[in-house]
C-alpha cells in the first residue's frame, strides 16, 4: 500500500477517484451500448458489483478508522488519554500529524517526568522541614529519653535517619517492593511514636509467591505518600484505634498493592474530585496549593502512568465510617540485580 | 503464581459504567453485589461480548480482548447462568451436554455412551438422572447443575451466576455451595452476581460492591461482615427502621376474621395444604423446596383445578378475573406490562370497576393521567412503555394495583432481582396497601426482605405447612433472611 494513503483524507481522495472512474466507465459503456457496439448488459452487473465492493472497502478502510480517530480526539479533549493521539495509526490528515508531532514535543515524557519528580522531591523536602513533623518526632524522642529507655531512643533516631536517607536519594529510581515496604515500616514506626498503639500496620502478602512479589520493582516513594495520606486524613481524625493494611498480590502480568485504612473515610464530593483527577491526565496539580489534598495520590498516579503506561495507576474507593482503599496497579517486573 | 481470568481496567461506558477496575483469579468465587442496579447489565455484557468501550481495557487470561481503540464484537468464552436457562428444554440432558456444544462435531449420537458420560459427570455433584431425561422435566436446581457441567465441558474461562437465589430455594442454595467448591477445585472460576450480601458472603472468596455504575468497595474475606456492609446500605436500614412504620406493624398482631382460606388442598406436590390469611394481614409463605409455589399461584388464578380442597377469598372461589383480587407473578415488569398499550392505559388497566365509562371517556383518563404526573412525570404521556426502565415498569404494575384497590393481593417473589432502592420503593407500596386494608400473601422460595412487611410467616415442608412464626419471633431468621424487622423498644 502506498505510504501516502496512511491518512483518512488521502484515503477519501483515493476512494472518490475510484468512484469517479467507475462513473466514467459506466457512462462510457452506456454510450457504447446505445450505439450498439456492446449488445449485452453484463457490464451493469459488473459495475454494480464493483460499486458494492467499493462501499464495503470504504467502510473498513475509511469509516472505521475515522470513527476511531474521532473517538481518540474526544478522549484526548476530556483528558482520558495523551498517548493514543500520538499513536493513532490512521490520523485524519497530514496537518493533524504535524500537530501531533508538536504536541508530542510539548508532552515530552521526560519533561512530564521531571515535573512529576520535582513535585515528589518538593513533597519530600517539605516533609523534612515540616515543623509539625519534626516537632512531633523530637517530642517523641524527648519523652522516651525522659523515661530513660535509651534503646528505644536509638531505635527511633535510626528509623528517622534511615527514612530521610531513603526519601532524599534518587527519587527517579525503581526499587524492589521489599525496600519500599521497609521504608514504609520505618515511616510507620516514626508515626507510632506519636500515635502510640492507636495505629497498627498489617501487611498481608499473597502466600503463594510472597518472595517473588517482594522482588518486584516499583517506583521509589510510591507507598509512603499514600500511607501518609491514610494516616493524616484517615486514621488521625478517627477516635480510637485504627489499622492500616498493606495487601500485596500478583498475577503473571500484574502487581496489585492495596493500601487500606479503617479511618473516617471521605465525603462523596472529595472522593469524586480525586477519582476524576486520577482517571484523567493533567499536570495542573503541580501548580496547586498543597492544602488542596490528594496531590500525593495524583502525583504517584501520574508517575506510574508515565513510567509504565496509561493502563496502570491508582484507584481510590472510600466510604465514611468504613475507610479508604487505594489500589495501585503495576506491571510485574522482577529485579535482576541491576536497576534500569 | 495466580492466573488472572478476567481483568477490567478503567472501563467506562457513560452513563452506565465509570472507571471500573476488577480482577478475578482462577479458581475463585467472586461476588458482585449491586447496591443499585445501574450498570450491572452493561458490565456483564462487556464481559460476555467485546462491544465498544468509551475508555478502558478488558483482559481475559492476560490477553487484551477489548479496549477503547478497537472492539471486535466477538463473544468471549464466558458462560452466563441466570433465570433464563440456556438448555433446550425439548432435548435430553445428554444432547444438551454433549451434542449442543460450541465446538461440538458429533454426527452420530450413541445415547448409551452419552448417558454413561453424563452420569460420570453428574454423580460427583450429587445428581442422578435417568437416561434421556428431557431438560424441561428437570427442577430448577437440576437445570442449574447441568448448566454448570455444560460450562465446564465448554471450558468456559469464567461462569457468571446471576439471580440464583430467585431461581432456587434456600435449601438448594446450601446444596450449591459444595458443588461450587468442587468445581473451583477442578479449575473453574465464578462471578456471583446478586443483590443481597448474605448469600454472597456465604459463597464468595471476595466481593465487589457496586453503586451508580461504580465499584465502591472491594471486600476481602476479613471485611465481609454485616457491620461494614451496613455502612453502604444505610438508606435501607434507615427506611425499614422508621419508628412509625415499626410501631404500625407491631400493633397489627391481632387481626380480624380470615379473608383467604386455603383448605385441605391436594394438587401435584401439595399435601392437604391448609392455611388462612386474615384481613389487613401480610403473610409470607416460604416454600424452601420450591415444590408448590407455581401451582398454588395457578390455583389462585383459577387456571388449575385441585384434586380436592378449595381456595376461598371473601367466601368466593379465587379467580384472576375478580377485581377484588390482584395477582402478581414473578417478573411483573415483563408479564404484566403490555407494550401495545400506552403507559397511562397500562396503569388504568384494572380500574374500570371503580371509574364509570373509563375506556369511553378520554377526558377522564387524561384527568387521571394529570394526577399521576407527580409519580411518573413525562413518562405518563408515552404511547408505549417500551422505553421505560425495569423500575418504572414495576412501579406501573403496583400503581395499577393501588388504583384497583383489591381486598387481597398475592405476589410471587416480589423482591427477586431488584436492587436496594427498588426494594425500598416496594416495601413502601406494600405498607400503603396494608394501611388501606389489603390482605397480602407473598409466595417465596427465599426470605429475602419479605419479613420486613410480614405479620406472619408460614413455612412449608414437603408440600404441607410445617409451622407458623409470628413477627415477634422473626429474630430466629437473622442469618437466613436478607433483613429482618427490628423490634420496637418497650
């Protein structure tokens, strides 16, 4: 097939030319028939057959790709997908191909990734200087020291330094799930000095292939921001004890991590806003005020989608009085010793 | 490593489905509980066939079969077992199992060989059928088991079971559990679709809760508790526990004289069936074996004659032609709504005894239509009910009964296959009918939510009355019924 016929506009021109050729041929044969050069009417059947074939061909070759392109454009305009418009196999015309190229440069994955990474680093940095965070942590250390339990002071200080070291270095890296969980445990330990036994962490791993699941690679700082969200917005506001459950399961192709809390849950309006932001692609959140909430979830979601594809990411469900679940869907990729 | 049988990612079909994420592993029984019905049919249809998606991806056994860019409209290897049987009733079980197969190439049928194979497959599931049994002669439970075996023979990746509790009795549901357990151990996977969490919790490994076309909760085994589910069904519990409603039912303990008398009835599986329904009383007749309900309903319609005994309503033989009797069969949205008539005419269908010259005077009908605008809106002026939803059609049936003002109403499984909000509407209608003095008899194979409106429960066993239970004693059915009425505080 001619490479020039890769756009719908070109195909439409080609089909129109075929149609004109058929009409001209029909008129020519009709003239011959009128002059008696051609006596039988076989050519009418032949032309009808060609016309029907042209119709069927047009449907598969032009109408269906046109509908698909239109659908992709609609999804693009509503924020569902960015990649598909670039990957569209049969674009509407050459001009749109050029527009797509420019758009691809604008949507350069590296730039988006940088924006996303910057946001992650910003949040991490903010954690370091957050006075409440430091205050509460140091208060915990002081209380422990007063109570003369030096071993626990050491444990806490170690947890704090390990957490900071992990958070600050190489946000762009992929790490094993085991490492990410260790960091989450560290973070949880620090928070436990503040909340005491009010909050509990439970990790449930799929018993069948626990070892392999823990070796799967995930983007660094995927879990900690979600766990932090669950503690701050879910468990902290709840009176009484609260449990945070990390559930790890996997199939041949996928890794599912679910962060569940039995905290206060979200109001429907807040949940709808977060779900809308997670299901559509936008980087507006980078510019937003941190107080809007849900930034960490959207940031993690966008990083996963940029790194692995649009079919991966976060799903949030929540009910007031029950709690919030955040399910992270990732491709199953096992660490082979070296980081990519 | 777990094998994924089905995975839906961000599946969106406005206005029915929004951002659906779901995954089912091999050998699992996963339940899908609809808090309301919106989107469930669409969700099942995209599992069965690769129809166009607005957005999202569908994978079967880790293979992408459908996405928003291309839908091939092919059927997936997924079996659906529901109220409508997939068996050809005029053919034998052997033919249904081995001849009518998707990729069957059988030319010569050796019946004796097929019977041996059939028995080998059905015996471990506790079913022993005679040679050349017609599928039409099987009980609902036997049909269900045969369909399960057929799906196994077709190597279906997933079997979707819908509305099973409305198809088989509670006793059969208990028998089904080990059968599903056995089939999952042989590699089969199930999606159990229902409206009540009790039946889902008793069968499933995991549950998805769905409301307004969204998955609102993924319940893991330790979360499958009444406490958690109650948070999602607050509207229902708030409604049924309304103080004045509860007080009204509790006051109705002593009723007047009997309105309906069923005396010494013998017909098919019925054995000297005797019971009565008093005026203003609501009685639930629970036939766990599913032996007599259909026949008893036919006898109330006067379409079947008993060998001995009689049914009297207000001292006269029962008949569907009587305007003081209303009979509602299963699925009234299909069987009692006539697409050839307008919405208004459907509603007024049985009101001619109350309004003089109803069918001759269009102005009277229009005036009634204006009164009904508040409940039905613009739908009331539609020339056909074809475009009405299932809920609207059910409401049309019950509005017709409200206008008819019967003394006695007999309903078969009113709470089957409807979502929580529809159940609330129905309970409200039954409450209104009861307040107007109507006696109600509910024929049911499972308790569902019928105890919420019942004054008395009659339990049948083997075609005869085993025992009667009063409203104050309903608490003993806490684990069987979907919901039971709470007692007013003394």
